[in-house]
C-alpha cells in the first residue's frame, strides 16, 4: 500500500500561518522543557553561522520513551498532552518546532532522532542521556528575534526552575 508523501515545502509554508512564528516557536519549545517531569533547568542557546541559525533547547527532566518520541512528537495530529477546554494538545506544535526547518536532532534517554521535514532516522540503545536536547537548524539569520521571544517568554513565566540563555542564568517574573 502507498502513502502520501509530505514534502519539506509543506512544512515551511506552515510558518506563514503564524503571525509571529518566533514567539510561537519559543513558547512551544520552552513549554516542553517546563512540562518535562522533574525538569529544573531549561537551557536555550541560539547562534548563527554560514547563513543558518541554530537553536538548542534542553532540559534535565525525565527523558521521552520511544513511544512518546515516535508516536507523539513525530506524529502530526498526535500529542501526549490533553488540555480540555484550553489551548494546545492538537499535535501541531511539532511542525513549527522541528519539521518546518532545515534539519533537527533530538537526543533523549537512549534515543536519538535526526531528520529534515517528515523524514527522520531513529537510533535506539545509545548510552543514556539525562533529559532531552533538541537542536534545530533554520535557514537565515533569526537570532535577535528568537532571543527577544525568549526574553518575553521568561518575563511571563512563573516557574521555579532556572533558565539558562546562551550561558546566562535567568529567572521568570
């Protein structure tokens, strides 16, 4: 049986659906760090090189299982979250977080995913990695807009953990 192929342009075009995709990206990525069970640190690093922006979000919380990684994070329309009567839980955040960009790499527990668009390679049985780290490469220079969105998010956040942004510790208001 065949399947529908979803090309990378589909995901890139999804960014146009957001009035401010920088804010949406940061909100989703940071919220995932905060939602990780046991997470006390949310690290965010943003850098530019060779016409690309690299964003790294990491937390020290409980790693994802293979089921959560493959059947929730990497499955459009699926979500491990259910927010009855509120925003979220529709399984679309992964498009802006990972799939719409040049490439992505997720390391969690004994698992590692490397991909671009809807195609990825999963490696299992690696040495244990405590927490989850997502690295995303975006075409173009976006550092300042992303850092501004990070500062705004932290300003709104009431979380007991610590944010570390490009090596600088920050606390929410």
